C-alpha cells in the first residue's frame, strides 16, 4: 500500500514537472516571437511633407484644372438636353431648372464636397477606400486581422482616441460588436468603389460624344455614325496618352480647361446681356417650388438631367490625391464655380427666347464668330473631362489592391515630384474598351446620361453614409451636427436617386451591370485573401517544434541567405515546415519576410522595416516585416533585397550594443549548458520561481532580460563555452563574427522562397462557392501579377513552394 502511494506521488511529481516544462516552453515561445513593439518604438521618427510655397500652390491650382475639374466643367454640354429631352413647354420651366442647377452646385460640390467631404481625406488621399482606411485606424473593422500594436507607432498612423462613454465610443463598440456589420461596411465601400469604376467608363463616353456631336449644328445632315467614329478615335488617343503620366498630361490639359472656363464664362455673360437678364431671378429658391408645382411628376423625373450638372464631383474627391486640398479649394471657389454659374445662366437666357433649341442649347447659344474656336476647345475640354475620372479610377484601384480587395495589377509611378500620380496599364485598356463599347452601342448622349447619373448618385449616397461614421469616430462631432449633415445630404441625394430609378430601362442599367461585375471580382478576391490569411494563421508552426530541432534545424545548413515570404507578422509559417520536411537542407541564415499593407497612405522609408531575431543566436533565424501604405509603390530601383539585408545588418549592430544594458548583475554573463532548449526552460522556470512575489513590471523586465541572455547561449561543444571574457571585447568579437558570417552568406547567394498557394473549394461546397473559387478566383489568380514580379525578385533566385488550400 505504501509503495502504491509512493508511486502515485512520484507520478504526480513527474506530471507537475512536465506541466511546468510545458508551461515554461509556451512562455518561451511567446517571448521568442513576440510582437515588434519595441522595434517600432525605435523607429518612431517624425515625418512631414514639405510645406508648399504660394507659387507652387498657384501652379498646382492651375494643374488641378486639367485633372480634377475637367469632368465637372464639361457638364454644360449636355445638362439642359437631358433635363428637357421632350422639349420645353414654358419659359418659366427654364428658370426653375436653372434654380435647381444653381443650388445643386452650391450644396453638393461647393459646400458638401470641397469644404466638408474633402477634409475627410487620409493625409491627402480621397475616395471611399481612403475613408475606409481612416475607419480601420479608429475602429477594428478590417476583416484581415494583420495589424499589430507596433503599427500604431508609425508617424503616419494618425488617429484620435474616443473618450469612454462618449457617443463616438458607443458607435465604435457597436460597429465592432458584430462581424456582419464589418462585412456590411466593406460591401458599402466596395459598392462605391465599383460605381467609381463605372464612372471611369461612362464619363469619357458622354463627354466626348457630346462635344463632337456639336458639329451637327453646322452640318445637320452629317450621319450619327461619323460622329460616333470620330468620338471613338478621340477616345483611343486619350487612353493612349495616359502612360505619359498625370503631371505631363496635366500641363498639357490645364491650359485647355483654363481657356474652356474663360470661354463659357464669357459666353454666359454675353448671352445674359443679349437675351434676358431676368434669368438671374433663378437665384431665388422660390422658383424650385414653382417648377415642381407646375411640372409635377415630369419635373421630378427631370432631376435625372439636373443631376448631370454636378457629375464630376465624385471624381473631384477621388482626385485630391494628386494635388493639395488647398489648391483644389482655391481653384473651385474662385474660378470654376463662378464660371459654371455664368455658363448655365447664359444658356438659360438663350433658351427662354429659343425654346426649340433644347437639343443643342450649348452650341446654339454660341455666337457664330467664335463657333469653331469654341468647338475645338469644347472637344479638348471633353477629353480633359474624361481625364478626371480616369485618374480617379487609377487611385481607387491602387487603394483596392493594397486593401486586398482587387487582383494585383501593374502600377507605374509617373512622377518623381508627386507620389500619388500613377498609371495602371491593364486598367487603362479595360476602361478604353468599355468606353468604346458604350459609345458605339448607345450612339445617344441621352441614354449614356441616364447611365451616368445612376452611377454618380450611388457614389454620393455611399460617401454620405461613410461620412456619418467619419464625423462620429474621427472628428467626434456632436450628434446634432451629424444629424443635420445626414438629413440634408440624404434628402438631396435620395431625391436625385428617386428620379434616376425611372430611367433604369433607358440606359440606367449600364452602371449597375458594370458595378455587379466589379463587385463580384472584388468580393471573390477579398474572400479568398481572408481565407488564405486565416489558413496561414491556423497552420503556423509552433516555436517549440523549431527549437526542438536544434541549431541545425535537423538539416544541413548550406551557405547562403534564405528569405521565406509569409503573410504572418508573427509565428513560423506553414510553408517553412513544408519546405524543410521535403528538402534535406536549409540556408545558414533564414529570414521570415512579411510584406504587409497598412491602412495608412504611406510608410516613411526610415520606418518601413522592422527586424527581430527568432530563437537563440545559433539558429541564425530572423523576422523582417516590410510595411507599406496604400500609396506606396514597389519601384524597380527600390532594390528591396539590399534594403532588407542592410536593415538586418543594422539590427545586429544595435542588438549587440544594447546587450550590456540588458545584462543584470543578478545573473552571470557566462553559462555552461549541455542543451540549449532544456537550459532555456530551466532558466525561465527558475527565474519565475525566484521572482514569484514581484510585481508585473519586474516580471516583464526579468523576461526581457532572459530572452536577451538566451541569445548569448552557445552549445556546450563551442570553444567559447564556460570561458570568462571582457564584456567590451566580447561585444566587438560577436558583432564582427556575426556580421562577417552574414556577409559571407550574402555573397554565397540569396534565395527568395515564396509559397504558391492554390485555393480550391472543398468537396460538398454549394455550387455558387465552387464557381466563385474554382473558376472566378482561379482565373483572377492566373492573370494577376505574382508577388515576385511586384517585388522585382530575380527569376534565377526564386524558389516556389507549392501547397493546396481548401476552403
């Protein structure tokens, strides 16, 4: 009986020891591969863009005319025709329509967008995805959970903190409370993004077709097919010029738009003075009420035409990435807005006396002596108007790629001075084909106008909904101000939306089809991206398993540096275990590289790389996190590999210099151990027992020391084992030895090890999921650019490791 008790006691003692060892190993694993908060704090250097001189501000205001305001400026070409497609019955209807145009321009572009919405930019970046980035920094709404505490130390990671119990804090808690709310937010954002892509197709079509159609005023017998053919030729030329870049295109187009605004403003003054100065009474909102009272349902449906007077506003917000906000505000307030008001007033004055010219009001109101110069400038301005939405489409596609919501496409940086000016060749040609198809199919600016209006009003509604969250979470506005903004915006925009619904069958279906296709692509790509990340997270390798392999990892360590790419910013990826279990050798130095995009517009170069050691020094394993914003590009001259290794060398120097500071007098700097792993467990376990009564700060300090001390442990068969030495000489020797070793490995060769993951639907998945994953995603993954191409990895140094993942 006594023997049984004794045996039982021994067994319990062994279990206790095993539990302690397991607990200590888990503790070790957490400390060996902890988040890079400390490394991020060391890089917290201030970064600010240079201020702009007044001369530069005026120059950029001038350039913004050609990039930002071309679309908004060409609206007078087709607004009155789309407002009165069946003719004008009463001159007072023209006054009422003019009053609607005036207040639409005042409320939407000027007040709402230029002075409110444009301030909701992410360090100069506009568009729905820029708003989403702001929200991701202020609330945990991102569906790919790859953000860490260290990322918040970036100088560009600006955010405000909500007071506990405030309305903003309650909104944040509500938004984060349910996963479906996060998904709903992303769907709303993607819907707005897809409609902007539709804008990029419809704007060039309607602008160019409306401008070239003016020639029929002089030659009424000209065939519409010839006008369409000329429009198609102009569109091909426009898209063929995009590779020159926004900076050069802006300098080319800005003078055209400047002349255009001066022409339409001067023509407006001429027509007001010549035909009817009484149209200025339209500045009274009373005529809006009289207009709806007189026309009834027809007047309400005509809002679809009035809406076209503010098209280009959504492109204005997307294009603020190209120019400073102040430059855009100056250009619109003091030049664009007055010229547009004069242009519409002039056309209205002409139509009051010439109601029969409703189809060609713009060209018919031009004096004969300046008709041809105006026709040439109008055609040029229409081309420029298209440039605004094309540039905006490039910006939002770049942001969508960075958020993991769009397949990787080629993005070219076209300006050395301005980081935001980019060009997407693949998207450019898709937009061109779409424009040509729409222009050739409809041949009628009225139907294209209906399609255009549907896309524009949906983008505005999405922007309003997102602005509500911005005002609450980011600006911390009082709920009454938020309510006033929301009610006024939604009242105006829902009024327009209710009007365009009646025109769905008259061309309004086009942007819905474009948006549906774009949304399918984005949703499928994002879903697969999230699932791949979750797969990496759940299948990552335990650090205790890595440590159990010993310094050689149970393999032959061959000279060279192996860069293992992974989506994870912590932990050892599954690809690594897959690699070493199938090959008998691994490089002498292994670096786990994580390239991740953050919800910030840019990451300063000096803060881009975070480096950390994994495990003891003898393992020669490191982690490097390369962080990018959605505005950053991987350029060919970046030399990613050399920058990464340079940061690795710097880390080793800093680490060696910092080691004396972490060495405490409580512990000896000399250790004689028989097994690195077992000694590590004992060291942590003993230290924990000795300091059991210490507070949490002391425990944290002890653990930090333990990890640093662990890095100096060498195997028992090392010639340096159990030898006392001078601390300063040891530091220099260790630094020199390890740096020389790394340089030798670098000279031996650097190999980039990347995972080639094939995603497939599980057996038994429902049919839509199989189609989405096995066909749609498989096609997108095949045609998109590989990560190795984006990072400019030389083909001869690339090693792909294949794996299949079932969702």
